[in-house]
C-alpha cells in the first residue's frame, strides 16, 4: 500500500505515476521493472519514489489493487443473469468479465497476466 504522502499528492500527479507504473509493469515483470524508468517517465525524483512507496513490490501491489477495483467496477455494470447460473453460464460470465476488462483496460490486463 502506498504511503500517506502518495495520497497527499494532487490527483493528476498520482494518476501520472500510476499510469507510468502500469506501463512499466505491462512491459516488464516485477523483477525486471525499473524504478529509474518510473521516476524518469513520471518526472519525480528517485527519493520521492521512496517517500510514496516502500519499494517496487509496494507499488506493484498498488497497481494490482487498481486492476482489482476496475474489474469490480466492470462486474457491477454488467447485467446479471435472469436465473441461477449453471457451470456453463458461470464460466460464460467469467469470460464476459475478462473480455470486458481486456478491452477497457488492456495495459492493466497485461499486468494481471504477468502476475
């Protein structure tokens, strides 16, 4: 979870850092992702990164949490089936959710696949 200082940043700056991190984790595994790339592409000092996050693992967990929140938002917008779900309908619903997530948030979906 990010440190309190991260949540005190203006929303625009938080979104910029998150967007850069999503891009980095979509292209690289956690092990090969670079703090330097994230700080350079988001225009923050390396020291600031560590004021906002404990480490890369902390940032990665935050990005996975964003993915989970966005997926839950999608689930709430998809129509519910009219009757009780059998196994086939349940699997169909899961695929519908995953496809909607892939289409709306392709980079977050890439991060999830790497996880």
